[in-house]
């Protein structure tokens, strides 16, 4: 009898011993893998920071773990991979203006900051947008003069392609009504020829006078801004430009705290061939936490200026077409040198003329120095270029890092400056895909956060409610892939992240609602409940201890 009892238990012992160990199992959810089949499963197992398995509830019997999370039907997506971001630390003099609602509010904020600082100290800021202000106009130098005549002030518009300075700042910069427009920029004047304080694209004429903040002053807010990404579900991103010198700061932060920050690929601003060689940097250096990205330059301006370089004049303007930031000779030399050295190129190009010119120079470089798998790409790609440009891009594997949320945020700017197909097809996604051009998605801080981008990608709706070129819209499945898997491809990391397939890094996000089924108008209300990097919770909306 005793022998028979043990024989009866033997299968149970064998079953237990055959179970594999896992560090974490999530079950009873809707887990979107973003793989080639866009597979959806209910259960996800994690081991050593990577996806161990995805499947149905039978995985609960297959894996042994002390950590289980019942998702209670919640949706899980791969961590969002934003292909265009700007992270920086903020000095004491800085004002955050992304939530600015009126010029009265601006007056109060500038006045309060001036009270914190001594007379003569600079006040800087970022993020205002006239469309968000009750007065529906831009702040001008007289508005800032009223708030503080004793402090020089310069405040950048959202998008950073224009800024407003007060009278004291302009005087200190030596800018008056007789100052000619600088190369690549515009100093605005009113009807009487008087400066109104707005400078487009060449805000450096004033910013060069602002004292450099120390790294010690900037570092705490720099880290806070990185951590903020995790609350938005961003587990990876491309930093759209850092100097060779700033790369050392990124390394310092990620050496100290990289395990609790989103993964970063840092584009490096071109500094000339000699300095680039001396830096020893090259695309792809680094690891899965921090790596060197592409070379970044701004070929033209943007529409917050506006100064994007277009083939036809702007709407209602007889001759104005925006401006290139480089002569043809200088732009070609940068492209040729960087490509020949082996760098990936990730250039800002917004107007159709700038896109056409940059693509043709990319192609010239590729034909001189053939290189497989270069993955050069253009950031923004706002005004749809001629068909021949699309064909060149498809033939030579030139990709796009697109920001669909621009259609929402900048719709008034587009309606003011563009017309016809240039307006309807702003920030195209479907058209490039028709030519078999690879497109990844991101935000470029207008605004930061993937849910506005997802909403814009599937609705093509502007902030005013206008729908632009509905044929450019993506399905939600396509938009999710654009914000996850495709971003990993741009940084040569598609084999390690971007999907929730076995063997991939366990970077994923638990959402408050199912973005595959909610009405399109509700997508922007989605909340990130938890963010995981390498299978570890790095953000929890409930405020629970991490």
C-alpha cells in the first residue's frame, strides 16, 4: 500500500521538477507583442530581464515564480520607443511654459522669476505657443518689458525654432531696427519697422550672451526629465542632438543610474571632420542602455518660425520660401565626410525643398561610397516632396523618423503657411509607405508622449478639429509598430528590443485602457499604469514603492 501511494505521487513530483523558473509572470491580460503577426496573448513570462515566453494561461503551469501579476484584462504593449526627443537640464533662471494659458499668466511668471533673481540676471524659458494662449497671439517684447525691464529675457516657442526677447536683451545683443536679417534667420519687425522681439531660427544671436549653467546645476533636473519619460511609457528614445562634450555627461548619468532610466541613443551634432575623428565616437558604440546614434544637423528651419525651406513660396507670400541653414557646398561636405567616416546620418529636414536637396546629397554620397545597411534617415519630413524624391529614398534605403503629433499641435501654423497638397499631406506617413519607405514614429516634444502621436496617426486631426489628408492615416496596429518595433530598427537594435517576443528585452507598459478598441477620440486619455524596463517596475502610477 505504501509503495502504491508513492507511485501515485510520482507524476506530480516529475511535473513540479520539470517546471522552469521565471522572475515574473503577468497573466489574464491582453499582451500585444508587436511582432510580425501582431500576435496578442494573455500571459507573459520574464527571466533575467528578457521575455522568456508569451502565450496562454498554460504558462502559469509551465513556469514557477514568486512574482505574479494579475492584469485583470489590462492591455500591455512593448515600451514606446520615441525616435526624436530633446532632454536637457534646467538652470535656476529657466521658466517652463508648456502649460502657459495666457499672456497675463506669462507676465506673472516672468515677474515672479525676476523677484527670485538679481537685477541684470538673465531669465530664459521654453514652451509657449500662441495657439494655446487666451489672446491667440504671440508674446512680443513689450509684453516682457512690462513684466521686468531690469532683467534680460528670452523665451523660446515650443519647437525651439523661434523666440521672443525683451528690449534689454535685444540691446545687449546689439540688435536694433537697422540690424539685417542674419544668415538662416529672420529678425521680425512691425509695420513701422520697429523690432517686435521675435527672432526666427537664429535665437543664438541673443542666447550666446546667456551665461552657461554648471553641470552641477543642470544634472538633477536632467535626471528628473529622463525619469519623466517612464511615466509616459517611453522606455527607449533617440536624443536629437548632443555635442561631443555633452556625450561625457550622458555617460556619467547612465553609469550612475542607467538601470532606472529609459534606454537612450544619442545623436551627435556635427563638429567638423577633424573634431569628429578626434572624439573617437561612432554610431553604435555603447550598450543596450546608452549608445551613440546618428549625426544630427538641421538642414532647414521649422514651421514654428516659420523657416522651413519649400519649393514653392509660402501661402500668401510672393517670394518667401524659408531658408536652408547651410550652403550647398557646406551641406555636401558634411554629408560626404560623415558618410565616408561610417556614421549613420539622421538629419532634420522639414520643407520639401530641403528634403529634396538633402536626399539627393545622401544619394550622391551613397553612390560614391557604397555602404550596406547605412540606415540614414530624415527627421520630421513635414512637406511631402516630389515623387522622384520618394523613389530615390526607396531605392537607396533612406528612412523617415516622423512626428504625427505635429499635425495636431501645429495645424494652425500649417493652415497659415501652406495650401493644396502641401497642407493636406503634412507630415505624411502612408504616402512614404506606399513607396516602400521605412517610417518610425516619435514626438519631438510637441508634445512629448506617445498617446497624442497615436491619436494623430490614426485620425489626422488637428487641434482645431480639422482633418488633414485622411488617406495618410494609419491603423492603430501600424501606429503601435511605428512607436515600438520600428524605432528599434533606426538604432540597429531590432534584434534585442521593440517587440515582446522570447529573447527580447522585457521593456513593456501596462495601460489604463485598450487602445485597440477605444474610440479614436479617447486615445489621448490613456494613462500609463506601470512601466517595466528589463522586467523591473521603474514607474507605478499608484505611487507604490518600486
